């Protein structure tokens, strides 16, 4: 597609010399960034490279310490997000900013400003109409919101509470929310992280439509293939600095990674062959679990894992992955079903007994520190958390633990000033290595790695993949719960797809595609797919 | 034995459904109704203000002081608002701007407010409400002059023979309901309490909103407190709210952050408060140990405990505004 941008046009906005400092951390250092109207501009960088900070500055959430922002040629000083909205800037945050208990309409109209009186512009009339009835009789606004959304090919039911919307619908609500406020500069912070490939494609169509209507779109991502297919230009950030801006058509993915990371990186995962004996390690039969609100989370789930193999689990956020891990580890009690390790029943045992049966779990929650580690303790004491149960007598032998901690630090190349240094002061990648290292050192039979690379940069992610592959070669059975479908296909031997707690089928990773997995994630079973039925 | 039980229940019911009991229960619920609506508005902005007791006393003492010194009803209400609003302002500075723990700030306000109010109130403790103001509240604007038939007589006595303060309290609850659920400003307030970051990102001025409604809520508590010395008792006594400010905090949960339900909620608590007095006047009942005066006066607080326990079981149904207790800092990473 030919980008419909003209080089001579005035930029929709330009940021010059933006510096933002948090305490001792320089998140942005003299960053320059500008986007033209009608352009989809990628902002690429690793985690912690300052992409979100820069966009939070543009949307008025952070105030820059230095630098200036121009919108349509006017210098602006945003004191609040409201000021940025007034200048036509709308941001779709990675973690949606919606009140779950309120309807989509309420979320959309709250805080909307009245358009100028007697304006005859089509959009202003529509806005005035929506606002007039927004709080008195919301049902009258629903068709108006639908009418507006359909212009961009977006569909959702404005009358239901946000909590009942799917992730992609929530994103649609966010997009409509900013568009109805008259945004013509749209910032999307990692919008595809939570979507299936099909939903992502739909979003791309919507974004292209908006760009063709003159919107300037900033697309934050670290997925190279998306940038290559969707965007016109790309600006690369590294360690808080802007490195380069170039046309996407003039560059390939490898160059981009090099610019983003600062050196060449081999992007292929070295996949050893699985153990051909296919000995069963974990067997799950008919697992069913509903949470305290009686919402079903696992639905008659059955599968087996083999020694010397990585079984991947794919699914949308909240598809039952967390509950599956917690059932196996003994944290929650499923209402029905059996879990066996080496043909021995472990359902009903305490988490500690299950650990002693050789099951190790490293679960990285969204906030990364919430589970598995005590943030204010050092590496040694965090290792002790699992270790102490196995030692004899009432006293702890700190010496042994310290030796072990040092070994883990060395083997996994964890960067820390010392083993007593509180883990919360470490970087995300190092924290995750601590959890993984601790679990590996228990010499488990079954290793559950849930979201092990969540929030990690490319380099650290590959270190973790290699560690998991090492485990596989040591004949450990690995259950890998992941988000990135490309990685799942490259890393795992087989992939099980969950949808609303149901097993949609297990595919061989060498004989599947992202699209196939994506369709299963949204509710088509493997059987139906192979028969040629598709609901997407 | 069973006969005793029935006759006791019978006399209890005849008390509870008598026009005079209903009338005095309504009169006794005024303070809590104002307080509940005020606290409810504060909590809808995401702030739990435990300083209701302090703000009620501040409003009562300042307002009553102004009433005694100026004999002006307008100044009395104005100063009740100023006193309680000042307490709420302190709370807002602490919790909104300085992001102090809301429970601690609220408790501090309660103690501080009571102390300040009692020392100010002691200056007017030997005086009674000025005649011109007392006269206003002796009027019963909606009372029927000659009700015909037993039904109208009952309605007249129970519901229509109140002073203007009572009807204003009900009106405030109704207006607050319409405001919360039928206006855009109310929507903005609710969004702020549900998800401050979302409200902020939607262009709502959240700091302004929080300050405004915390202070407004405090003022309503103050007006509620003023009812005690100015109308109900006609004179000042130290700590005269006697824990009603604490009942209000439970009442807000009891009515599920809904002002129209606060009318019924406050009535239930008001009737429990005076049930003790009424039972004492009944010879049959006052001889039964459970209706002992001291046990009866425990009832509202007992109900509070029950409400809180019941709520903790049903918390998942709707736990109230999500932001309660969470300080908001826009630049948080």
C-alpha cells in the first residue's frame, strides 16, 4: 500500500529534545519525534527504552523536564491529559483505562466536552446529540455511538458493562472514546499484545481507515512483523534516546533489531529434538474449576505432557492458563478431575507436597513481582523460601543457601551487586532469572513456566528460552505458557490451545500456523478447523 | 410462656407502628440522613472519610455558636458549612494532595474535630437556641389543620407534622440521587471513584472533583450535626453526636452507596435509637430483661456490626467505588 503522506506537509505533532527523569532513572533523554498527518508511525524499542514514557508525555500524563511539544505548529504546554485531549491527542493505553462496573457508554461520555454551540459540523452535531442524552437516557445514545463506530468498522454493544466486554471490544471502546473527543492524533501503546492474530488484523484495517481520513497514528510495538506490514515510518528508541527514523520500506527486520538492541542478535531459537520415547510425565484428566463467583475457568480439560518435551499453552488472557497452573501446583482445588504425575495422583495434596513430587512452577504475574518472590528480600533468602522445607532440623543453614545463590547467579548470569541485594531493585530480566533459577535448582520432573519472558527485552528472553531448552535436554517435562505465538511455535514441540478453559486441541508446532492457533484461541476446535469449519 | 411472647411482640409492634413512634424515628434520622448522603458523595469520589463524627461536631458547634451570637439562621447554616467544610478540606489536603492513608487521616479528623468542637461549644453551653430560630422549627409546613378520618390523622401525625429541616434532608437525598445517576457531573464523579486513572485520561479534572465533593460531603455532615443543638435538643452538650458519625460510615455500606436508599437506612437506624426510650414508657415491655434500657441503646451499634459482617460475605456483589482507599498519583510508574 502506498503511504498517503506528503513530505511537504506540516507534522501533526513534533516533540523536540524531550527529557524526563524519574528519580535516578533517565527515561527519556533529548528525544526528537514527529509524525505527519495520515501516517502510521511505529515507535519501536525494547522494554524500558522509554516508548511509553515519551507517549505519556505527549498525552499530558507526564510533564517533561525539558523539551517542547508542538501540535499543528503551535507550541503546547500540557498540564493534564485534558489539555492534550483538547489539542486532539488521544492515547489508547496498554492497560485499558475503563471503569469495569460502568457501561461502555458511560465510559465513553464521561468527561466529554460540549462541542461549540450552533456548530454545524457533522461530528459536532453528533457529539452534542450524544451528550444531550448521555446521562438522562443512555439508550438514546446507543444508536448514535454505533453509527459513529461503524464509520471506522468498529462494533461493540454500548449498553453493557465494560467488565463483560472482550479484550478487543474494550480496546474498541477506548478507540471510540478518544475519537469522539475529536482526536486526530492517536497513540496506541502495544495494542496487539492482548489480541488474537485475527483481531489484530481487524485492528490494522481500522487503523488504516483512520489514517486515510487524515489521522496521525503512533503505533508502539516491539513486534517487527507488525511494524513491517502496517506502518509507513518507524522511529527507534534505545535506552531513552531516539536512534533513528526511517521509512519502513527502506529497511528490513534484522536492521531494525540491530538498531533497537544496539548489536546484532540471532533471532532463531535453537530447538533440540524432543525425547522420542514420549514417556508421560503429567496427566490431566477432566479438570473443571469455577471461581468463587461461579464463573467457569477450566472446563473438562484433559492432556498429557512428556519427558524431554516442551508443551506450549496458548490462549487469550484469562483463558484458564492461570487456573491450570494453580491447580497443578496445588494452590487452588479444582471441583472435578484428576492430576497425575508419574501415574501418581497429586490432586488434593498441599503445594509443598506437590513440590516434593518434583513439580516446579515459575509464574510471572502481570506486575512481575506479585507472586513467587518477596521483593524486599535478597536472592539468598528468596531461594530459601522453597529450600527451607527440605532441610532437617529447626535451624537454617544460611551457608548452604548462599553457596547455592552464588551458583545460580553465576550460571544464569544474574546482574546484582550482591546476593543480599533486595530483588525488587533488580531489573525485570534479572528478577525473572532468579525465579527460574530457583525452580531449576530443585531439579524438577515437571517445570511449569508461565509467562516467563513477560516484559523482558529480546536478549533476556532468548537467555530464558535457552534455559528452558536446557531443561528439556535434561529430560525435564516443560509446560510453557506463553503470549507470543511466534515464540510458542519456535520454542515448543506441541502447542495446546485453551479457550475459556476448554482444550481446543493440541497441534504439532512444526505443522501449524499462527492463524490456525489464533482461530483456535477464539473458540474453533482443532477438529472443526480440520473439517474446514470456521467461525472467524 | 408462649402467650407472654405474643403479647410482648404485640405491644412492641403497636409501639413501632404507632404514629408518634414513626414521627420521632423520622426526627431522629435527620442527622444520619444528612451524614450518610455527605459521606456517600465523598466515597463516590473514591475517598473514605472516617472523620464524619468530627465534621458533624464541628458543624454543630460552629453553627450553633453563630446561631447564638447572631440569632441568624442563615449564618448558623453558613458557619456549620464552614466548620465541617474546613475539617473536610484538611482531610482532602492530606489524602488527595499529600496522599496520606485515608483511614489515618479520617481518624485524626474525628479526634481533632471533636476536640475543637467541644472547646468552642463550651462557650455557648449554657444558652439555648434563640427564639426567632426556634420559632422557625416549631412550624410544621405540611401539617393538615383538620385531618378527617383515622388514616389521614395517622399520616398527618407520622409524616406531615415535621419541621422544615426534616423535609430538606429528604430533598437532599433525592437531589443527590438524581445528580449521581442522571447528570453528566454525577457520571464524572462516579467514574472518578471507580477508576481515577480512567477519569484522568478522559480529561476529567480529578483533583478538582475530589476536593469539591469531599468538601461538599463534609458540609452536609456539618448541616446534619447542626440539627442536634439547634433543633433537636435546643442547647449544646459535649460530644452530642454520640457516635452517630460512626453509624453513618456503616450506613453508607448498608445503603450500597445509593442516596435514595439512605432515606430508609437512616430511618431504620433512627428508629433503633429511640426504640429504647419508647419501650421504657411501656410497663409490660420494660420488665422484660432484653428490653432493658442499656441493651436497647446498644441496638444501632449491634446492627452496624451485623451490617459489616453481612457485607463482608457479599462483598463480591458490589464492593463499592473501587478507588476507595487508593491514593492517586498521575505520574506513578
